[in-house]
C-alpha cells in the first residue's frame, strides 16, 4: 500500500494540502431536476404520490396510506427480537447519549435593569421534527440514537421518523433503536418523497418544523429544496479522521483507527500527522499486515490509496497548526500529553484525547454526538446537539421610564436612517415627565 | 384605506391565513446565472476582478487593490463628523447591545465520570467573520451594530466589513457605526463579488469563516452559492410585525406601529389581531389621519393595502394560537397583561411586552438583536446572537477503565452495523483485567 505523504516544511505545503483535501463533487443537475419534480408532485398530490413513489422506488405496493405507518408494537417487537447483549448495548449507548446531551439544555433567561426594564430570551423546543433514516446497507441504528435523543432531550413532542423498506425489508436494529429512543411515529417512506412529505405534510404524514438525519444525494438535494419552509441540519460531506501521533502509539492501533474511517466509503479520508517520520513506515507495515483481515478491504484500500494522507511535521505545535487548517471532523490526539496539545486546537468536530480514546467509541456510546461538521466546516459549525432542537425568542419589556429614555435614542437613530414611522412610534412612548 | 380582514371563527381560516401570508418569490434564474459567473471570476481572478466589478457596478475606478481598503482613520473621521446627539445615540445603543449579548456567551464545559472518563465541549469563537453592509439607501448603521457587536462579544478576532460606495459616496453613519463597533477592517466592495472575495479570499481581501449581514437579491444568492465553503447567517424574507391588542391601546399607537413595519418596503407585512372588532375601525381612522404625515406614505400604503391584515379572534387565547401559526418575526403584545399572554406564545423572533414596548426601540437600542427569523422560520430558528459566532468541539477522554467498558459496547454496535474496523479499533482498547 502506498499513501501520499506531505511535509509541512516543503514549499507550497498548504496549496498541496488544499489539493489533497478537495474532492470532485459529482455533477448533480440530473438529481436536482428529479428531486424538484418529486417534491412538487408530493406537495400537490400528497398521500397518493407517496404510495406511487414507494411502489416505484421501494417495490412496496400498498393501497391505503395508513399502511405507511409502522405501529409502535412493531418497534417493540423488533427490540424484543434482539439478543440481550445487543439490547444492553443499545440501552447503555442511549443512556450515555442522553446523559451527555442533558448538559446542553439551555434555559430561558432574563434580567431587570435599574428602571424596571426587563430583557431576556425565552428558549423553547421545536414542536415537531422529522428524522430521516436511510434504508438498506447504510442504515445505522446508532444514527437513530444520535439524532433522536437530542431532539427528545430538548423537549420535541412530535418526533417523526421516516425509513424506507426496499422490497419490504425492515432493519430490526433500526426499529429497535427507534423504540429505545422514544421516536413518536415511524413511516416506511424514503427518498426525496419522504423529505417533501415531512416538509409540506400530507393527510397521513404530519408536517414538521425541521428535518434531520443522513441520506443519499437525492435526500440531501431534497433537504436543500425544502430548506426555508423547514429547518434542516447540515448536509454532510465524506467523513474524515485526522490522527496526530507523537510516535508512541502502537502502529497497529493507528492503522486500525485509519481503517475505521476508510471503511465508511471510498471518499472517506484518513490522515495521519507525525513528527517522527519512522511512524509512517511502521504504520504502512501494520496496514499491509491487517488489511487482509478486513471484510471491507476493498473500500478501505481504495479510500487510503486515493484519499489517505501522511503529513510529516517538525513538532506537535506544527501538528496543531496543520490540524487547525484542516479543521477535521474527527481528531484523535494519540499522544502522551493530549491536554497540552488540546490548548492549541481551535477547530474540530470531536476531539479524542489520548491513545485509549478511539473514534469508534465516540461513534456509538461515549455520549457526545457522532453527527459532526465535515469538509473544514468545523471552522464555523458544531456537532449536532440539543441546541439544534431549541430556538429562542427575544423578550423586551420596557418600563415607562425605560420607554422614555430608549425612545429618545431610537428616535435619533431612526431619523438618521430616514425611517420616520419608526421614530414616531418610539416618540409616542416618550413621557415628558420622565 | 382598506385592509383585508379575516375572522378566526370562519371556515377555512387557516387556509385563508396561509394564502395571506404567502408572497410571490421572484423568478431569479437570471440572478442565479449572473451570480454564479461573478463568483467564479472572483475565485479565479481575485483582486483584478474586484477592481473591474467595482468600476462596472459602483462607478468607482481604482487602480491599486489596496485602495479598496478604508484606513481606520477614515472611520474615526466619520464618527467625529457626527453631532453629539447622534454620537451618544450610537454609543448608548452599542453599549446596550453589548450588555445584552454578553449574557449569551457560552463557556466550555466538561464533567468527569466515576471511572475517570472526561466528556465535554470546548467552545471557541470563529477566527474571522465577514460583515456585508449594503450601500445606498438601504444602508443602516443599526445593522452594523447588530451584526458586528455579537461577533466581537463572541471573541472574533478578524471582523471584516464590506460596503459598496456607489459613485464614491460613503455613508458617514455606517462608517461611524463600524468605528463604534470595533470592526477590524473595511473594504469598499459590494454585490456578489464582495461575498465571493470574503469566501475565497484574494491577495487583498482576507478569507473569512462566516459571512453575515443583509443584502439585495444578488448578495443573498451569492451567500447561497458560497455556503458550505463558509458559514452564512439566515437569508431573510420580507419583514413582518404582528400586533395583538386587547383593545385598550391608543389606536394612533397601533397605527404607527403597523406603519413602522410597512415603511420598510412594499412586501413588508403588518398584521393586527384583536378580540374587539371595533378596534379595526378605530385603527383605520387613525391610519387615514396619520398616513399623510409620513414621508414614506407611498410605500406604507402599498404595503398595508396589499399585505396588511386584520384578524378578529374571540379571545386572547385564540390570538396566541393564531400568532403561533404565524410565528412572526416581531410580535407586540399590546395588552394590559402581557405576562399572562406570553405563556401561550411558542414561536416568535422578538416579543415586545406591553403598550410601552414598541418594535422600533428593539430595532435600535433596547439591546436584543434586530436580525430575526422571518416568514414563519421562528418555528425553528432564533435571533442572531453570540452563539452564531461560537462553535463547539466535543471532548472525549476515556480512562483505561472507561475504554474497556465502552469499547465492549462499541464493538457490539459496530458489528451490528457491519463495520469491523470500528469494532477492532475499540477492541484494541479493551483490557482483560479491567
């Protein structure tokens, strides 16, 4: 296996790095047109079109729209069908995710000024949220937990999951996860039609305020189309990991951590930074030794050869600098003193501290969310959290004295902007005797 | 003046309301193509294209890209040129906005579990932010304060403002506001070319992580195009006010509050809800009496006649229900007991409590932000705030015991999802003796 290597000391390092990080986005004008059509049809024809698209795309032929809903008894049956080890793993993961996300709940606040004026923010949960879950092979129960639990912790009352069942196949783990996460209703629809149904509502599918969850290119495009009518979460790019090592971690561990990212898909990107160039040779040996034991060997090899990257730096301070440029989705500080390195890290989706903390524990059960900003967007965005399911309303309550004092200021500013109704509206509240 | 009136008790009320709220979005395929071209040109040709577009669109002919920057001395001169009343209004507004937004700062947090595992979030400011400020008549100093101050309170180090100067005209109030708000650098560029320059950077214009601020259709489209490369704030629709009255507020005040919204532009929407139908007659009398005193009479009349709305309800409880459906940008509770009404309000950008609190004081100097979610998006989004200029990184630091316990769970979950490198990576951290 050969992996592209860059040296931070080289000329044009950041230009080379930028090239290595970039990937060709597919031309999706065909997808755009298809999605636009599907969304429009669902908006107009509602349930009938859902039955038709579900027959066409998922090969599931239903006559009554109410058959699109899975009763909650089916979710419980799916859970009951699992062995105890799996049930316990789901439950413990769910409990830990809940514990962590409860720390993110934000409460309304206000303060009173000397003249009696009260200012603050009223913070409330979204009323209703749609959760998209892919069908088939990319169907992950962990993703159900990671999206549903923060919404429920925020206080979302109506959490509606959609999951296609291609050829009628249901994923018991996904349904069990929905059961564990207290999803309120589940519909077996998918694709752009499911996103449209959640955004506009049909007789059967309730309209929601925000749609979250991963999906293929059609689902992503549909989310873009309905954005504005409803809120959406981020639209994720390929997944990435950046591992910084001081050379003291077992190279097998480093190789496997890179594999765990690369096995997601061919475009996934695994990057290793080290100040010790001998690490790269050792990791290549481990890769060559371990690759044949991997069921997803083909995907891993393609990902590492096309998108994998070794970066040699002079010291850990430089490693942090390079990491900040990359702003990785997942950052493993596989070093003896992660605390000291952390101080120089400014941008990353999730930071895994020390050699004992691997990404995959974070993916499932450590507690923090695994929905993270990709493609350098950690420079300006955050992991999915309870804050994504709460919103704020400003509260302004002026006392008579406050209205007089502030009315005068507003009036000056409004006249400066040529907005005289604004000025007059403020003037009305100004009392001569205050 | 005649204003469309709906009764909540009527059949199909919500359908009629939905129709009254909707507006025709212009077909902007022409704008889309123009913007796409401009963004591409700036991305490739950088500074040279900025000089050319600035000459073409703003009729300002500069030869050296460095001339696009306004030195900070110019900002101070603009401030010094204002009369003391205006300086004081700007300063007091800025101070109040700062005080309020300081309550929104979020700090990193973490907690330690029994086995020594540490979980948390590191919260940091964005490195650099671009602030778009329109030139010409829609150029508002209050908007500079409302966008710049939260960014500075968050700790953004590089706050870069762009403002076009059509025909070389500079707006002293806008530059003075930039001075008061401690904007770091100001460039006299505008339109899609300014957005592209901030998103991709040129030799002269620094690349930023997020772009905020209002703009025309070209600016809005350019923000859509660069979204993903950088963060953006919301893309606002026409502004709205909803006033709920119990019939005890002076009808002149109600009329002027509706005017203050309507004077923004013809598509702005002013809505009055009352349980007392006689209010509507009284407000119409006030409107007819006051309209001729308004410099923006034409805009106000067009807005009220095309988009204005009176809604009659049976009681304040129903008023809250209707308000929650509308999820207005601005909500005035012009009633004697606003506290009790507030309990039923779930969705609104900003809530103005009681007859003394008019929207225009909130627009300028009460403290809360005037950048608010429009077009029913308050169902899922929030006022601009410090939280828009901070982002979070999850922190996961497993103890050896934590890695063993959680590694086992992750391994079960990963195998359930068919991700064996994930499972193995977790397995490596499981110690037999823990």
